[in-house]
C-alpha cells in the first residue's frame, strides 16, 4: 500500500513541476525562434536602409534577449 502512495505522489509532483516549469520559463524553443526571426528581419532591413532609433534599439533588445534565452537552454 505504501508503494502505491509513493507512485501517485511522484506522478502528482511530476505533473505540477511540468506546469510550473512551463509557466515560469515558457517554451524556450519558441521564444528563441521568434526572436531569431525578428532579428533576421531587422538585419535584412538594415542591409538595404539605415534603421531608425527604434529599430536599432529593438535590434539591441533582441540580441540581448537571444543571449539570455540561450544561456537558459
């Protein structure tokens, strides 16, 4: 009877840990992919014309975000 309780408790903890992990960290792969795509788009724009201040600052934010996300991976 004791083992059944332990198995159920482990299942409960596993489920809640997975939910907590998703809520705190989100889907890192998706976040990385979206940031890379937006950065690529801004890089292409910068290739053909000079970016305005908001474009340059957004590009810097994306680079920092990519660096932080890749450290969490």
